[in-house]
C-alpha cells in the first residue's frame, strides 16, 4: 500500500485540530488507513525523503505535520516549511501543528505513526496515545537507495552564497545598491495584471543507476517528484511575492493539473482567472534530474491558438481588470494563449487607459517573435529570441538591440545572455544608450525561472519610477536568487532585501 498515485497536493489549512482531522477523514474512504509523520523540516533533505517515503508505504494515505515556529530547533518560518513539504509529490496532506504532535495524533487516530530510528530508545509521548486506540508506532529512517546524499541535498537546498553583485554598474549610472531597498518598498500594493501561458513544472529527482547493457542509455531510479507552477503563473506569483496585488489570466485544460495550478496560485495570493479550452490539456513539463543536472524534459501540451470564443472571454475579463491596474505583463511562451489578434486588442485597451505594458516572449523548443508586442515599455528576450525576431544571426549584439527597439517600438530592452549576463539598451532623446551587466550568479542550480523573475522585477521597478539601470539591476538580482534553487518558487521582498544587505560584491 502507498500514496504513489497522487502527484498533486491537498493542503488542509485551519487553526483547529479537530476541523483538520475531520477534513482529512472526509477526503479518505472508510477502508483507507492513515500514516502520520511530524517534524520541523527546516530544509527537506534526503533523510526526510527516505523517512516520508517509508511512511507512505505503510498506509494508504500519508499525513505530514509541520511543527510550529516555537518548536526547539526551528530556524525557518512555518509557512515556508509547509511550502517545501507540500511540493513533495507523494505527500497528499500537509498540516500545520500549532500544538504538540501528540495532541494532533489523539484527534486524528492514524493507523501508523512513524518516527526516525534515532527515537527508538528514547521516551516517546506518542506511545501510550497510539496504543490506546490500537494504532502502531514504528521507528525507521527508510531505505538508503541512492549513492550520493550530498548531491541530492545540494540539489534541494537554497543556496544564495554564489550571488555576486557588480559594483561598477551602479557607480556608472549614479545609484546606490542599498537604495534598491527603498525601491522595493514602492512595489507593495502595485496592481498588476498578468496574461500568458500557464505551465505546470514537475521535477523528478532520480538516482543515476548506470548504463544499460542492452543499449547506450542511462538508467535512473525516480526518488522524488516536486511540482511547481511555472510559465506566466510563476511571473504572477513572483509579482505577488514582491507585494503586488495580482490578477492572472490564462488558458487551461479541463484537468487535474489546472486544479493544482489554481489552488497553488490562490495560496500564493494571486487572483487566478482561467479560461477552459476543451481541445487542450493544461501545459505540463516534466524534468528528470540526476547528479544536479537535467537529463531529459518531456512536454505535455498543445500549441494551437485559443478558440475565438475563449479569446473574446479573455479580452472582456482583462478589459475590466485594466480599469484598476497599474501594470500589464504579457508573459508568452507561444503555446496558444496569446494569438496576435488578442495581443493587439488587449494592448490597444491598455494603451487607451494609460496602463504601462511590458512583455516577454520565450522561444525554446517552440517558435515565436517578441517584436510582435508593439509599444511596450520593456521587452526582455534572450539573445536567441532577439535574433529570431529579426532573422539576423550575424550582426553584433549592439546592432541587434537597436534594430529590435526600432522594430518593436519599445522604450527599454534587456537582452539576457545566460552566463554572460545581460545587455541593456534604452532610447533617450532619440538616441540609443546601452550598457552590459555581468551574470550575478555564475553557479546556477536551475535556470528555468531566471527570465520570469528578471522580467517581473524589472517591469515593476520601472512602473515604480526607477530608471532602466536600476530596474535591470534589481531584475538581475532577482534572477540570481531564483536560479540558486531548483524549482520556480515565488521570490519575496525579504529575500531580495537580505541579498542587498549581503557583502558579496565583484568587479566587472
């Protein structure tokens, strides 16, 4: 028996233990057994994964309790610890423990309570409670099935120690890095509308077993699946993390992935307005990772344009939102959510209402043209995306940036260059003014969310009154923090403030 079947999560979130238990019991069939594990979970490391995996195999349903912030040994806020445990695919129920685990066990009466092997010879207050209703208390740390714990732990942990902030750039453009904290304060309460392609990202962490003897392929064993909201949904979550009031408009299928995405976005504080297209699934991408590297990505999607009726519904909803919006972000992954007619219609209405607009159009395995977003205050393509838009793979970057600004009629352009940083170009008094920023994080763990966070932070900074130099610096810092961890989790103002206060600087 186990809980392997459910890859999406249900968070039961309430202040009263009795209500929590009733909710969990109501979601289970009468014949299903429940296993319970509790802990601090400051950082979910391989030892936790083995323990939770073992517990999931002891019953039909696994419930994990996360201790309160006042528990000895807790160093991370409970909300963040809940989010970490919630992202584990085989954990269907995560509960916040405001009192002791023993009190919760007495209410829930799980069939099995699992504790680590190290507790076996200690006093365990749960023992009498579990025995009183005929349950079992089991001590086990799970089975060690993979060779390199250090590599898996490094993959799961957040590490911002590799971020280095360049000094000369702010000096050239007349601003202090510490002043970015004041800029961040201006983002709070900004009203942001985001429209674009929703993606559900699944990260399957694997143990690399070796090479197949039958054919030249790598053999892996899946260990853990973590699920995140990506694409334009991540842009919306990042914006809310920096204090904005966010409305998100997107296209989904009629499926469980859409339900997971909406539930997650609502927990992140985003108002999610989805439009169902029965002809497509919600876009889902699976990444299989081993030894801190992505081995394979599998995309489950359709790329045709949204139906005309769906487009009309989206336009009507966005038009209403624009009446109370400060900023409109187009986050296009070219999977059909933003056909040209819809883009033009939305942009025309935003322009008429005086709403600032910015756009990012990603071209990876798909095709697209970022220059189709006309009259934006900011565009943030990669070098390849900029060259594809111009069909120019020969000219220098300076020429590319100037031509793209003219073609798209945009005011500011940030071309991201991966490990080489970014090129910034802006129009001022009819002339181009450009500069380069080096990469802030030369040792990224997962680059998938870099563009989303840079686009969001830079756009919000511009709307708050920053110039392009301050905005691109803040966006680059946000991207550096984002790629320091695996998965597109929402950035927060506190994370950026902490990094601004850090003393890690470098010379360009």
